[in-house]
C-alpha cells in the first residue's frame, strides 16, 4: 500500500524490487543478444520480401478469445479497463494477425507476407519451466494455398536458423491431409486425438511401447499400419511411394509433398529436410503441410521453429477466405539452445575504448576524443568523473572494454594522447588525434 | 460472448475486427519506419557505449506506483492476475529502470549507461490526440552526478536527432537549482508550481501576457525579475553572467552550466544548444540540468526528446543513492514530426525483385532464381502461384517492387531469364543466372 511519508531513510519502508513469477529482466548481455538475433532474422525476412507489422498488446477479449473455451482462456491476462472494456493481453501472434488481416485486407492486398517479433503473455504454470512473458517471431504468407508458399516457408526456416549460426539441424515435414486419410482408412477419425498424442510421444518412449499403446487404442493390426505409416524411409521418394500405397495416390497432399520434396532437391538443400509422416503439430488448426525443426546437437530441446498450413486464417472476423502457411520461432527456447551450443554472447554491445578522466578542466577534451573515435566508427565512452585510475580500469575490465585513452594536462597541452591495450598492458604514447582511430582499430582487430 | 457453433457463413455472428480506442495497428510501411528509427538510434547508443536492457511489461502495482497518489495512477492499466497478484502495465520506462537498478546493481556496476526502447501504456483521454499505447526510447547514465555525464546526454540527444536526418533543431537547457535559487530570492518557493506553469505557457501567450500573469501571482517587481531571469541573452556567457547577477555566482548550478556551455563550445557544436533559463521540465523529479529539443521547422510540435538530472533514481527500493541524468524520446511524436518534415517513408522493407510465376512445374526454378538474388544481397520474392500476368504485375506495383524476372518453359530449358524494369518497361532477355544479380543491382541504383 502506498504511504506518502515513507522515505528512503526508513529501511522498513523500502519496497522490494521484485518482479512477478514467470517474468524476467533482460540484463545488457542477454538483451544485446536478443536484439542481435531479431536483427539477423529481420535481415533474412527482408531478403524474402516479408514485411513487418505490429499490433496492440491489449485487444478486446472477445476478439482474442472468439473461438471460446479451450485451455488457453484460463491462461490469458484479461481484465476490465477504466472504460469498462473487457480487454486481454495477446497470448500469441496468430490471433492478432487474423484480426489485422480482416481489418486491413484492402490496404495490404494479397498475397501478403508478414513477420512479427513481439512479446506475448500466458499465465502458465511456471513449474514446467515456462515463462509468462515471452517473445515469439512469426512469419506467414496468406492469400494463397500454393506449393510455392509451403516451400518458401521451409526455405525461410532454414535460412533463419542458418543465419543464427545453427548447424546440424533438420526440418521435418509432413501433411495433415495424408495423415487424416490414413486414420480414415483405419476407421479411426473419432480417435485421432489419442492416436496423435501417442505418436507424439514415440520419440521419447520408443517404437515398441508406442506399438503397445496404439494397439490398446486401435487393435494390433491398425497399430502396425500406423507405425508403418509414420516410419521415415531412406529417401523422400520412398516415403512418398509408401504413403501412396497406404492411403492411395489420389489423396490430396501426396502430390503436394512430392512437389515440395522435389523442389528442395532441385535447390540442393534436400539434406536439411526430412519428409517425416510422424510430424502432426496438434489437431484443430493445421490442414496441409506441417513442420518442426530439430537441432542435431540438442535432441531434447524440442522444436525451436514450427508451423504449417491453415485453411482459413480469419474466419472469425471476415467471410473472405484466407488460406496461408507460416511458422513461429520461440525466441526464448531458441536463445536457450544457442547458449547451450555456444552460439550466444558474441553480440555484446560494449564500447571498444574508454577515455579515462584525469582532470576536471579537460571534460571537453575527453568528449572531443570520444567523438572523433565515434566518427571513425569506433564505439567509445568517457569515464564520467575524476576517480582513482584503479577504479576506472576496474570499470573497463568489468565492462569488457579492451582499450583506454589517457590524456592528462601535459598531453592535452601537447595535443596528444596515450592509447593503452588493457589486455596486453602495451602503451602507445604521443598519438595525435588523427592517428588515434587507426591505431585503435588495429588493436581491436 | 463465445458461441461454439458460430460459423463464418453466418454473417451476423462475425466478430468485428476492431481494437480499443487509443491503440493502433502498424501497417508495414509505418512499422518498417519504426524499426528503422529504433535501429538508427541503437547504432548511436552503441557508439556511446550505452547498453540495452529490457524489463517486464507487467510489474507489481506496488512497485510501479510506490510513490502513491498522483494523476498517473488513474491512468495505469492495473488488475488482479490469476494468482491474485495486484499487477500493472508499465506507464513509463523510468520507474522500471529504478526497480531494475535496485535489483541488479551489483551485476551491472556503476556508472551504468542504459538505453531502452519499449512500449508503455496509459489510459489517457484520447481526445487530446494521445495514444494509450505508445513507444518511448530512454537513455540514462546513473551512478554519477558529473558535468561530463550531463554533457554526454546532450551530445547523445544531438547525435540521435541528427542520425534521423533532423536539421534545424535546437536543444535548450537550463538548471533547476538556478531556477529554484531565483524563486527563493523572490520568496516564491511556495508558489513555484504556479510560476512554472505560467512560464511554460510563455511561448504560446507571449511576453506581455506572461508579465501580467506573473504580476498577478508575485507582484509587478517580481514579475519583471522573473522575465529578466528567463530571457535568453546573445551568448551563453552573457546569460550566465546575468544569472550570476540575479541569484549569486555561488549558486550550485551556475558553475555546472558554465562547464557544459564551454565544453559544447569546444566541441564546435555550441550552435545546436541554447542556454535557456525558461526550460524547467515540471516539478518534483529533476534537480539539476534540464533540457528539451525544439524542431525549427515545426515550432508547434513540442519537444520530441527531453530530460534532465535527478538526485536519486531508486530511493523507493534501495538506500544506495543513485544520481543520474537521462532523456526520453517520444517515438510517436518523433515519427509524426519526421512525417511532416518529409523524413519518413524511406525505409520501406519491400523486395527489389519479383520472380513471376508462369508454370507450376517450374516452382523449384523460381525459388532457385530468388535464392541466387538473395545470396547476392538483393531482396527477392516469388509470386506464389500461377495467375494472370496482369495480376502479378499489379501486385508488384502495389508493393512498389521495381523489377520482375520472367522465366517460362522455353527459357527454363535454355537456362536463361528475362529481367523487366517495371517502371521503364525495359526488358533484358537471355540473361544467365550469373548475369542476373549484377544487372538487377544496376537497375536498382
């Protein structure tokens, strides 16, 4: 509770600077890394002609939760605002995108490619190691249900992960229509949830346990057929041939998978992709191709980028049918993966040069030195006041600043400075303003 | 209310894709511009060694509103979450930064320079043309109350505005301590709010009206002295001399202003800055230097970047005294200003080349062409399906894509493409894959 006469002197009255569970501060190193990742992704998206959008954090609850019910609702941060409006914080970037498309269809036109990197909020159980505030990066093509768009999202996933330095990853894809045809043939449409959940666990529990569980649901013969269906063959062509045999070549989805597989092959990047019929991506949203990413060196971390094709994005808000395909990167899981893979930490935003502060009367000189370095593209900061040199050096060390410029009254009078390499303790004395940036640049390299 | 069996066919049941008043969607052009502005600012901050941080959007209400009362509280989006926590959405970036510093002081060390670009929310009256969701960009140096830090924030303001292409702007600065000394000499400490508000309106109502209002508050003699105090003289030195005469040279703040003014002069950028004693920046927060920016070509738009020095950032949360100085950019006002000045719109994220889609069997070829262009640094997209050429050209025009690549079955067989300049309607036929990127780059220039 607020207390107007509380003062900082009165220790008991201090407010504890804590934040709610599931929320986090980003300290400079982590935040610099997050900015760097988003920037790299942005650059990939731009190369593909994807356009950025943004939507409000708060939307009308009816707009976000239109579909009603579901587990998500309980996790949504929802409240009544000053004006009595029933509002909620976005819990993903897909629903706001659907609303956005219905509202701005004429302005943006079709086909429309967008990316959106933004925070979303879910009041999930944090004991599962989840955050309540986290960042997603989504990219979608809407207004077409072509194979070309499916392929493009796969390419973009690959380039995104590659741009972040990821190696040894695979992207596994399948088609929900083909899977549904398999279930229909076995008379299992009504039990698809159970079958999907069982298949989803296969990677963890192994084939024999899965067979047992499937047999419990559908009988041993159907279990065998499902296991046959989801097995990855030597080549995409062999997998396709098997799927054709199991569900019939006329099934919509077989031809689509075949187009995608051969285009990936033609592009010489087939090796990154695996046609894997066990990929299903949940139930009620996707209708065509579905895909997940797997990091070879981190098999247990799960997919950092996944998605698929949907029939109609914005049916809640408009009668215009908007088929599309897209994927979502979970930035927090991705950052955890990069840290484990040693790909993190290269993007610290620290300055390269610290201008030491020796004399109050030289404040203008110090800032002039720093400005000249900056003009030469070298990040520089001025220690902001006269303190013991040991303290200024300790500051540079803590921040990871590799070089220092020293300029006392005598040097200032002579118009020169000394540059120090803080790592090797080498000094370069008598440098003129014109020589400083070049010498600094040499040492940074 | 939700209705599970509502379908898109049933027009009456569609949800209107509207957003709450005071909130906005950012369409691609505007969002690309916002991203570009933040990126340019980031690059300036990095050159100065400022580090990025981030904090949660939701904080405990007690932490954000600790000071109690005040007009802000009524505008804060505050609610009780699932776990019964009293939480609120941040309404600025200063209070979360104070909480951040108290929580992470040992980790970040002092002095600490940070920048933070993020959305904040206030349920303000939108009739004043204000948004309820808007973006701020803050930068501060804490842990020092040196003149060097004051100077550095002024330099950073200047470089930030310059990096965005702003010209003809001035940054006006003053010192709250000097102003308070003036009021004290006149025995007006108790009426400082009235005096400040009257001075704040001077730019609008003119000197004579201001004199009348001040005389009503403090009598004609004091009114004359205040007007004398706030008048800008020919040079900073003359203004300083006058201030010394009026409040006494020993007043803390006179020496500080003098140091800052002479350093700006030494840096050769004194012309951007005006020592203007009428700058006050409200009442209860700032204790030292204060500053505002003015755009010469848009005198009525108000300050797009302002701030000042404060005595103690985080006294609500820690007994460690944290003096600092910083400024805040109102990104929405800045973007409005840039639009009016014709500085907006140069940062569209559109692709440079559209690969036309003529033949379903060539989908792999089209993506190969696009990938080759991207590898050469040229943003390219593939039209995602076979449609009439007129429709594909119309798409390119709407998106502002300047070039198209045409490749039909014959050309694909010959391994060549045609590049079209959509503006001049020139065509370049028979280009090999190796020649395409170079020719495209020439035409983009």
